[in-house]
C-alpha cells in the first residue's frame, strides 16, 4: 500500500513538473521569438519615431514576471541587451546641435568671470589689458560655488 501511495505521489509530482516545464518552454519560445524579431527589425526599431522599442520592453517586462529559472532569465538578459543597443543607436541618431561644449569659449568666460575689472593702458581707451589673475579671485570663486560642489567623488578600485 505504501508503494502505491508513493507511485501516486510521484505521478502528481511528474504532472506538476511537466506543467512547469511546459510553461518554461513556452517562455523560452516567446523569448526566442522576441530576440529574433528584435534582430530582424533593428532598422525599424532604431528609427527615432518608432515605438517598437518601448513595446518590446513592455512585452519583456510582462514576460519576465513569469520567469522562475536562470535559463529564462539569461534569455531575458540577452533581449534587454539587444534593446539597450538599439536604444543607444536611437539616441545617437538624434540630432542635438543645440549646444556643443567649446573649451576655449568656456576658458574665456571663466577668466572674464574671475577678473571682471580691466585696466586701460592707453589714454584713449583703445586697447584694454586684463588685470592679473590673483589667488583671491579663485578663493572668491570657490566660496560662491562651494554649495554646488561640496565634495569630490570617492575613488574605488575595480
């Protein structure tokens, strides 16, 4: 009688295992489809006006809620990697020519901010020569901007 009870218990466990396995296979199949679709539709996804990337990520989020094992999680990781690469391409394709950093212009503005007073060398005011940049100027600059930048980032080894 013990033997028949164990057989019945193992049959139940096997049925549960196969249901779980079927669900896992279904999840893996969906991930494979999404990965292949993402690879095939890469040009469409990277188009700046396309919503395919956000749709794909929403589908991946819904599917990830069903993930229970590492194999499916690895497939989710692969899909997210592909989506991130497509998002990076999409961001690089944007034309943001609004403002670019010009180091020389920044340095000139910083110097003019640090030493706002100018000394006239000619009587007629034709050419102006800037006053020397003194340590007091840097101290005043530090006092003004200290609340914005109050500490340096910590250093960490990789």
